[in-house]
């Protein structure tokens, strides 16, 4: 299933990149993340590994392994999901006249035997809602971070 959302961020791409990739702070703006922890030696670049404690219905439910597989600062990062959800998530930052355009796409499937396709189809609207809330949360984090003409 492919799901995408976007929002405008009132800051340059470099500032958005710094806020976006403050790994442990992602749970502050990402609605379904209870905790994000870097579990690799690296904190930047391809190969960064994360353990993301994920919420379902607001309750911590499982920990998802993720790995950075694409890294183009300050424009694009690609993460591979490696748990119940498999596939890739991509965050793209593009300069625009009053800041940065943030685009978030998830090209994922659920690793559930036999009914995975149907489960993904049913889950797509929930994922889109979570991503929209996350994008709004990121925008709020950018605004709260301080002066960049905001």
C-alpha cells in the first residue's frame, strides 16, 4: 500500500532536517511512536538502526526495527521497516518560497499471512490519518523550535 502526506514547514530545509532527524525527539511529534531509540553506533547516514516502540490505540504495543537505507542531507531520508510492517518510508524536504515542503510517503505492507493484503487495505486510512497528524506535529515542532522568520 502506498500512502503519502505533506505539509509546509516555516524554516529552511537544513533546520527542518535537524528537527526531523533528532531521532529520540520523533515521539514528540509522531502520533504512533511511543519511543525512538538509536541502536547502532552511527547516528547519521545509511546504516543507522532504530528501535521504534509503536502505539496502537494509544498504548505501547510492539517495537519495530528500522534502518536508514537512503541518506541525502538535507533533502531525503529513506527508512526500511523490518517488523510487523515491511517496506519503506521516505521523508523528502524541498525548498519553497516561505520555507520547506515536507513530503512523507510509506510504501508498506503488513506481514500477516494470508490476510495481509486485506489488512493493509483496511489499515491504509488509519495510516494516512496517523501520518497527517505526524506531519502536523512536525510542523508544530518546527514552529516551537524558534526564530527562523516564523
